[in-house]
């Protein structure tokens, strides 16, 4: 583990587990977990999504007239999901007390061959993260990026994240059409409201790339900001008793390899995306 500390917050990184964030805590008289703490292996902290986010159906995808097979990469999942960056060890390239850069040189899943880097920084307690991918496949391919943070969910957790549309999903967790958010008042987070009681695992677009999460029991409000590349968020909230929910800023909708939203990169080209988390104490 790699620990950063700027006096107001502590960040613990897991290079061997996909350069994930294992912990992000506000420091005070007693630490407060801003992300669900764990070891970063997939059900806590924050994972990096590269070279795409979420699922690819159909056993792969066609691009530039050629079919590229992509096999499932997670036990129990019918489709390949989230690329392979979160499944590989990353190398710590640079660190100070408050900053760290980690690199992945051998990303390889389906047709993808890529390098990636992530820079983390603590600045007066706030977290900044920038993820970059470079296409090394020797051909043009469509890429996507994202962040997969897990937040604690309590009885008084409120979410605000203004979006215009939401994608419905089928029983395979694949998109089956998009509707105005207003058709689902319980999913309209234009103002701070509690998370829905029912299962939610949906992509939202028309987002202004800002969100706030109020954890009233802890007296903490978290502000999330995403870079322009992250035009979609995915909300995964299985139930009130789950103790967590995921708010994932990503660059494209689910199954975009059969739709739109990915970024075509020539060999040697790069794309980057960033996310920041800031927090304040509230009364």
C-alpha cells in the first residue's frame, strides 16, 4: 500500500490491485471514511476503468470493418466488463507525501494493447485524480475511461447530480433505451434527495459533471467534479441495506462498443480524464 497524507486527509493506494484507492479519509478528531474503505480489490475504494467502462455484449465488437473478440474477464459476469486495468498490478513511478503517479505498461485485453498512467494528489484535503491511456495496439481502436468510487450509504445519505436522461437496462444489465429523467422522479437528483429504495444500475447523461453527496450522520458533504471527457455517470445502488452505493463518472454509456460515446485513438494517441473529490464539514 502507498499512503499519502496532507494533514487534512489520508489517501491509501493499492498498486498491486489496479492502482485502486483503498481508503480516502477525512482527518480530524476522528477519521471519517469518505469512500467505503477496503483493500481496493473491487468492492470498496475506487477502481480505475481502462480501456473502457462497463459491459461489451455480443462476444466483442466490430470497428473499422473488423470484428474483435473480447472474452468475459470477471467470474460470474456474462460479458467482459471495465477492461483489465483494475485487474493488473501497476508500478509506482513517483511519490511525495501528497502525490503519487502509477503506471501500467502491459494493458492487454481483446484487441487492446495499451499503456496507462494515473496521477493522484491531495490538496488541502481534496483528492485529484487524472487517468491517461495510450493506444499501443498497432491499429485504430475505440477507447473509454472512467472512475468507479464506492461511497458509504446510510439512512441520511443524500445525492445531488443533475442529468437530463437515463438509460433503462434489461436483465443482462445492457441498455434498452433512454428516457427523460423526469419519467423517474425517484431518480431525478436535480436537488439533494435520498437514494431510491429499489435496485438502480443505470447510466445517466446530459450531466453537468458535478455531484454532491451529503453524509448527514457524519456531518460531511462531498463535492465530486469530473472533466469534460466524463459526460456520463452510472449509479449503482442495490438496496438501502447494502451499506454502499457507486457513483461512476465515465466517458460513455454502457455497451458503447455497439452504440456511441467511445473515442477512436490511432496507434500512439492518448486520451485523459480527471475526477476530483472535495469535502466540507456541515452542521
